[in-house]
C-alpha cells in the first residue's frame, strides 16, 4: 500500500493508494470523518472500506483532508475539503485514464463531502454514505441525486439522529431513476462501537450486489 503525496488546492495532500492490476478497473475514493473530532484516513472504518474495495479489484485511494497528518493547509468547514476530494479524484484518474467509473464512500463528515462530489462528477456510479448528518449539514444540493447508493446508520446514533437520516432517505427515495438502499443497524451508535465488522459486512454485501447488477436502475450516462 504505497504512501503518496499529491498536489491539492491548499498544498500537498497525503494519501494511501493501491492500484488495481486491471487498467480499466473502477476507482474507489474513501473520505474520512471530521478532522476536529479525530477524523483521519487511518480511521478504522475508512481503513476497512479501503481494503473492502481493494479486495474487489478496485483502484483505491484514501487521503487526509487539508491540515491533517502530512496534508498541508487548514480546515475549511467543508468548502476546501470538497476541493481536496476533487483533487484526489483528479490525481488518481490521471494515473488510470482507462478507468471510466468511480465509487465514493464517506463516513460522517466524509459522507457529506462525498455526496457533494457525487453531484459534480458524472463518472461516479455508486456511493456509500455512512452515518450522514443532515441535522448538521445541508443536503439540499441533492436535487436530484444522480446515482444509486447505500445510506447506512445506527438506530442508537445521537450524533446523527435516526429521524433526521430517515428524512434524508425519504427525500432521496422519492426521486425517479435511482435506487437508494437504506440499512439501519440496531443498537449501533455513530462510532459503530463493537459493530465495525458488521458495518463492513453490510457494505460488502451491498457492493457485491451492485457489482452483480442489482440495487440500481439502468440510467443514461451523464455528460461531464
């Protein structure tokens, strides 16, 4: 798993990158939780998601947002972090020009950034949004949500209350042309304490089903 440093909008960004052996393999970008609450690319959930995609033949990248680890810059309340994520995707795509498709997986704050990136990049065909926080962050930009994906959260989450997440899911599920799969994990808090393996198992099952052509509606390719 090579350590990489690549150019970002506010300076260098630090990442971990694993290329697929297949030139045209899809790309997976994994985004970490809020930097001010201990979020880094080495978060266990982010780490496990990285390997989940890698084990399925994806070219995979996780990285530290600006101001974290060896990444330069300072926290920018989401605006700069979205630019960081776009730069990270640009960088890995420059190394894999034959890769046409991409997945985004984000946890907590990273879920918000990932969903914003989804709106800007037509090549993103699937997403995993883990414990998004519509109680704190505005998700109204998803109008409409352009890709099918998974929203997974716990029913004991006090950081992202289940009722708020349900409101987001209901709004997205009313849109035509996409399939939003929701999974509510019983007894699970925002940090998936003692339930990380179950979370990754649910995400793995969803990804495997999507790779088999399930859980999404055929849709015309968006133009860049």
